């Protein structure tokens, strides 16, 4: 009997002057991770298909007129990539600045950190007499499970992806409208309980800015009692069925305040169903 | 029964009947597939099987009820297997669709507010329509710049869309000129008659192409040096060869008739006055690339061109020139017409694919390119009608004769859309290499006060040049070297009485309105650019810091946007600043 071995073809590219070897089909972003180069990403997530819309991960690619999104461009043999040139830094700074000038990023910790690192100044647009247009929407509190605050939404499409082809296949939400007026919406903006939503909470799980928030977290934040530094995270297995989803229970003051799942878990890829995500009240005897 | 969650709203009988009719015209039964049948094709394949009929179905709803109602969306969602949230997302993407009940039951009068109509006084037109009781919608370029200000009437209650100016007699400014190539049949052959088209040499090229075979046609197109006339000037021969080299999957030829670049109307006139030429050239493209499926994606504001193309397709099919063994070439080829619904971005080829497939008209990241992953993810040759027209001559006279016109690097002739302050606005054809000054003379010189202030080249995505550029030869290489562009063939003249600040602010507003919103640099950058210019307009000056900011914003839009819309959104603005066309603060 002959043994068949599948060998992965490797490609070698140069990033910031250093050779980096990755498996064929890997992205430039994956190669940057391999090389230990931090690349900001917003619309990218390891458990979602890249949509390359935020453009914060752009890099300079030799031979390409414009910058390229590292999150979706496959690495090919001999590529020469620069991740820290003035052009790259400028584009990243402007993208972050643009976002900061239009939406509330106060709860987007990564973005805050990158804005500082890239020197973004979102306040330099407009003036007292000419205020800039911002996304201002009332918070949608339509049920006891999660809230939607689109004035914090950066339109990264992650929630749409998670609700659709990438995880849940429910398609309760999509991007509606166009340009700066584009919003994530149900059909005719009907309330979530009247939509196709099955309350898996996977959209909340992938939201990078707090635009989608578990109601427990939202309520605690409203009264100034949301304290991540005081929280513990306990990993367990969901008790509802035999699939074996891993749950991370976020606990504050001896109460579960939210449930997530590790995105690298072989069963869930970070996604859960309504029971694992929201069905924990019995733990507290409720 | 469907497994898509639908709300309680139901379509009216009239709405359902309108959708059924639209689908029947496209060979799709408007019935909900029984579950057992749906299981045969499952998952994503099932979701995509009928989805490309979404845009025609939404048009039917809009035309019937004057808006797209929740019940209408549910009906379409059910028969096309499209989630209602996604159908709503598509409906809200387009200017011609309304998702709120109209406050009037009449037609909607779309009045263009872009540059040519701006300096021709669109507000007077809008006022007269309102005075007559019409409901006015101010919107972007309608592709009628030679007869500015432009009006397009969107019908409701089942009344068809129409353009009042289409009823007026048409004459080409260069009528009778023996040197015309691409325009030689316009005003001569009857656009509704296949016999007339044939009597003027029509279908000779397809016959010849059938004799030559695909390889020889590809060879001729490549040797001719023909490049795309939609604005990007990509070599047509390279594109066609790449598609021809693909095998094992269905292939497509798409005519990009979504002409929406402000100042551009050339394809409209070609499609209205010589529709058979467009479809004959598409058949040649199909033969050369091995594609059997032809698609015309035409902007929704062109009702006459749509009707003429559909008429030409029907006549050609009846005569055996389309369909199985089209024109006896041994190659099967047919063409379907899809209407856009008011979105500039859908002229970007990958946005066009998404729009036609029933998704939001958002551009795709490239690579992969359309030649391998185009319409429905399959190999696709996308061409502009003007580009296609050139192929007829290349096949008939051969590449050497074709190259006797124009220059070495820009062979052939070019269609140019003359508008604004010129004596005789309209569509012109000149060999590449003609100077800007000679072209303006050909169009009757500078009108208005007779003093040229600037020319907008290539449309809103192009750039301004000043009176010192009259000697500029109109070729791809010379315009590029001069830092401007021929783009889609826009040549719009402004006299010294025109308010250029107002024109530039409107161009910035155009990009703000037309950005699809997908990527951050363009979605936010186009808004901030417009705001900065409005601020300048109100103050009457632009501080050095603000001027620098405009440059910084332009840089990120050029460098990091997904598509050409973002890449060019700052182009005209920057050129206007560089030429001193808009007011600035005195140096400190």
C-alpha cells in the first residue's frame, strides 16, 4: 500500500525587506501575522470571508498603482510588500480619521488605539459654523437580548456576513441605502422581533465597535457599571445539546454578563445559537 | 411554501401581475417552487438561480405602484427566493426606486442638475414643470447634455417612462460628412429596420467574422490597437483573448450601456440611432471569445435606446441572426436586455455584474478580473458600445486600413460629446490626434460670451483644462502626458461668465451622492470633500490648511478606494484648484 502525502506548496514573499514563507493561498495579511507585523483590521475576522471594505489594512505592493487590501489579496511568489511607508501610514490614518469623524468610536478599543498610533485627528473636519455630517441614529432597543446603536456602526459588513452566508444563513439584515446614508437594516427597517432574526447573536459576536451589544452589557454601561477589568472569563461546554460548543462565560459580580465562543474553536468558529448565547438565566435560578 | 421568513404584508393583485409579466418576459415562471423541487438545487445555487430577475421585478413594482411596497418586496422575495432584507437593500440602492409611498400619484419628472444643465439653467426647467403640476426630482446627469437642461419622465400606474425631447427631430451635427466611420449610418439608416441596416452594409461584418473564424478575429482586433472607449482604455484584443482562452464554463459578453458619466451621451445616440450595429458587434465578440450569452446592461434613464435595442434584438432573432447557429456562423449566441435603475456606480464593470445578478451595485475587489471571474463568476468580456462599433470596421477593412486613421498609439476615430458653451453641442467623430481647439471650432466655437474659461475633459471623473490647452492633440498619450484624460469622451466648455465654484461644488456633491458606500475612503471622503468645498463657497475663500486637507483626502481616495469612482472623485476638484478656477484665500 502506498501512502499518499499531500504537500502544501509554499510561497515566499518579501515584507518590509524580510523574506516570509507562507502556504499557497494565504493572504498578505496572514503573511504579516506570520512575520509578526501588526496590521490593523476592521472588517476582517478569522471566522468570516474577507469583504475588504474598510481599507485600514492596505499595504504597498510593488507593481500595483494603488495600495492593496492585505486581508484579501493572496500572497504570491516573489511579491514585494511594504507595510510601513508614508503612503500606507497616510491611508490608514485617513481611514481611521474618516471613521472617527462620522461615527461614535468611544467603545471601539482597537480603533482608539490605532487612531493614536497613526496620529488620526477626526476633529479637524468642519468647524463651528459648518458641522460635518455624522451618523446619528437613536439606539434600537427592541427586545431583551441585544441592542443596535447604528451611530456607532462603521459598516464593516461583519454582522451581515455572520447573519448570512458565513454562519447563520438567516439573512435577516442587509446593507440598505447608498453612500454615507447606507445602514444595516431589516426589510423596511422592521423591528427585529418582526424580522427573520433568530437571535443567535452572532452579529453581536463579530461587531468591532459596540454598535451591536448584548442587552446585559448595554444596561450596565447605561448605569456606569460595565467593568471589564473586574470580569472573569470561564470556558465551558454548552449544556443544551450534544454538539459540544465551547462557551466563554463573562462574569462580573458573580453574574453572567455575556456569552461568547472562541473564534478558533473547531465546532463553533465563534458562532453560537440562541440557547448557548442567551439561555443562561437558569444558572442564576431565574 | 418557502423557507424564507416573510412578514404579513401581501402584494396587491396588480403588483403581483406586474411582477409575473416581467418574469415571464425573461423566461421565468413566477411561481413559488415546491419544496421537493427546491431541494434538487440547494443552498447557494438555489439562491442564485433566479436572483438575476430581481432588478426587472423591482422595476415592475415601481412602475405599477409608484413605489416598492412591503407586500411587493415579499412577493418578489417569495417567487425569486431572495431574502426580503436583501431585496430591500437592493431596492434602496437605486435612485429610480422608492421604498416609501409617494405623496402624489402622477409621474416623476427627473431634472438633471449636473454641469451642462447647471449652466443651462435647470432651475427654470424645474420651475416650469412644477408650475404645470409635475412632481420634480432633482438628480444626476441624464445623458442628454447636448440638449441641456435635461428631463426624464418616470411613469407610474403602468405608464411607460419617456424622455420628452426624444419626440423632437434628430440631426447629427456632422450629417453628410463623408469621413464619418462610426457614425456613418446615423441619420441615414432606419434604426427600426433590419432591412435598412443591411442595405447600409449591416451584418456584413458578422458574415465576414464567421468566415475568418474566432482566431483571426482576435488577431485582427489585437492588431488594430483598439482600446476600450468607456474611459479606462484597456486593450480590447487583450481582454477578448483572455476570455477566449477560458474553457469549461459558460462565458458572457456584456455591453456596458450604463453610460452615466456626467457630460456623456455618445452611447445613447449610438444605441438609439444604430442599434443593430451594437448587437452585430456583440455577436462578433461572442464568436471571437466563445461566449454564448450576451447581456446589455443599459441605464434606466434611456427608454428610447432600450426600446430600439430590444426591437433590434427581436428582429435579428426572427431573422436567424441571433439564437442557435446565429447568422450561420455555427456559433450559438443570444442577447438579453437588463435595465439599471439610477446608479452611476453600476457603470463600473464589477458593480454592473452585481447589479445584474440581483445584488447591490457594489464593486468587487480586483483581482480576480472579469475575464476569469465576471458575470455570475464566469469569464466575461465587458465592452462599451463605442468600442464594439469599432470592431465592425476592423473586421471589414482589416487592422491596417483601420490604423490609417488616428495616431500610432491611438489608432482609429473617437466619439466626443460636446456640450456646454459651444455653438453646436452634440455628438462628433474625429480621428485621434485632432486638437482640442479644432474640435471646438468644428462644434461652432465658443458660445455664450465667446470667451473660453475652461473645458471639462472626461466628465466628473476627468479634469479641467484651461484655454492654453487648445493645441492639445486628443489622443490617449497626449492627454495623459498633459495630466488630463479623454475618459468617456466628454468635452464640456465653460465661458468666463460661468460660476466655476458652483460647478466644482456640484461635481463634489455628485460623488457624495453616487458613492456606493462600501469602502471608507470613498464613502466618507466624498462627503468630507464636498463639505470642505461648501465651506469654501460660503466663505468665499479656501485657507491653506483646507487646501492641504483636500489634497490629503484626495490621496487616500486615490490610493485606498476599491474602485474607479473613489480613485477619480477628487480629480476634477484638484484640477480646478490647480487652474485657479475657484476662489482661494490670498497667500499669507
